[in-house]
C-alpha cells in the first residue's frame, strides 16, 4: 500500500508481527501462558511463541470451534490462554462456541484475529474479516481492540494479557504506517487524540487511522481543521472522548475497514445520540463483500481511501448546525 508518505508516515512491521513478538516476550514472564492456533501460525505469527515455548503451544488444526472449546477448557483449568486464527474463520466459524463456551461463563481467554479487513487484497472475500468487530462487540463481557500500527499492537497485546476477561483483538497482514512512538500510551478503553482540530473530529481504528491523518492533512489545505482520534478500543468505547468531540466540534466522521453494520460508526453514532446529538458521517464497507485485487485499488473501489474520508467530512460539515439546540 502507498499511504501517508506525503505527510511523513513511514511504514513499519505488520500489526500481526508486533503481536507475535509481544506474545513471545510475554511468554518469558508468564509461565502459565499457553497459545493455541488454527493451523495458521505462520500467518498469525504465533509461530514466534511456538519456537520459544513448544510445550506451551498447541496447533488445533483447521477447526476453529474446537480451538475455542480447548481454549475454554485450558482457561477453566487456570491457564492464561491466547487463541489465534484468521478473523473471518475465528469469529464467523466459531461464534456459537465463543458465545456459549467463553462469553457465557466469562472466561479469561484472549482471541486474536489476523487478516482483517480488505487490505489482504488478492486473497479474496472468503479470507477477509469484515464482520468480526460487530460479532465480537455483540458478545457480552468481551473487550474489543483494533490497534493502528505495530507499536500500538505490541502495547495492546501486553495490555490485553493484563486484562481480566475475554478479549478479541484484530491484527493485519500488510505493513501499516507508523503512527506512534516506540512505547505509546495504550490504555484499554481510553482513546488517543492524535491531532487537534476545531471544525470536526475524525474517529478511526486500525489502518483507517493512517487514512484519517492523510485526510486531515488534505482538509487543512482547504481551510478545514479536523481532529483525529484513534479509537483503538471498540468495546468498551470511550464515551467521554466521543461526547467531548461532539461538544467541541459539532460534527464527527468515523472511518473503519469493516462493515458499517455493527462496527465503529454504529458504536460512535449510538453514543452521540445518547450523549450529545451532532451530525455523524460514516466511512466503511456499505453492505457488501469486497472483490479480490490490489489493496490500494480495493480501498478506493469500496470508498475507504483518504479521499472518501474528505468527502464524508464535507458532508458532515454541511449538516453541522451553528449552535446545538440543547447547548
């Protein structure tokens, strides 16, 4: 992908690589940590953990329902458990097991879905996790994470291991632009303000954070000042950050590499309606599966490029009221 170089964003490792290395790092300090994978360890990067701790790594095979069931059993026996597969396989294939074996008993298992979104390009729709956030958010008790770059993915991995309760985190295959310094603040449930702005706020997650920073730079050249927030925790969402953005700027754009139904835009709009209604324009996949193709082409084809965030910002500003009626 060719994204963000014009504003100084350099590419770093993929978020899946950062996750895998952080998992191995955690394994050296956590003797009860065990890792399961659905026969895609070289893709999810749990292979880093497997090389160091082969006696604590279990390849369950291409059987995601069994993967979740075994994870539940290990967690019930007192182990710290991380289970990984492709986002589409894990959430779509094993949703009932996640619901009944993990969410219902509220077990302390961390699930990681790799190859999310449409950025995997040529692999095609069967491999693209585009429903995973909505499905994970629907599970009672689950925390849902979507880091924006390698540095935040490392911190998110370590943070979720310290968190008590079930977690789902999505990570990506391609290299992502670097957004954060080496050791960023990354508190679960606390959004990060990356750019100040006075006219509207763009709230994004994952790869779309970099797209949003590019869009904000384009908008600034038009005289539009856009704040950018990384909503790396989709559940529990940072309601305070959403309300503050609504009150401060009076218009919001959301950006996600996920279906609009049940994703970040839906979560933000729900909070805006509840706390302080303002115009919200949402950028995401609009009720469709993507084709197979070059990632940059797909982002443009399905209106997930920085230019589409700019268009959404103009739309939101066009609906913006000069003064909130309930202010």
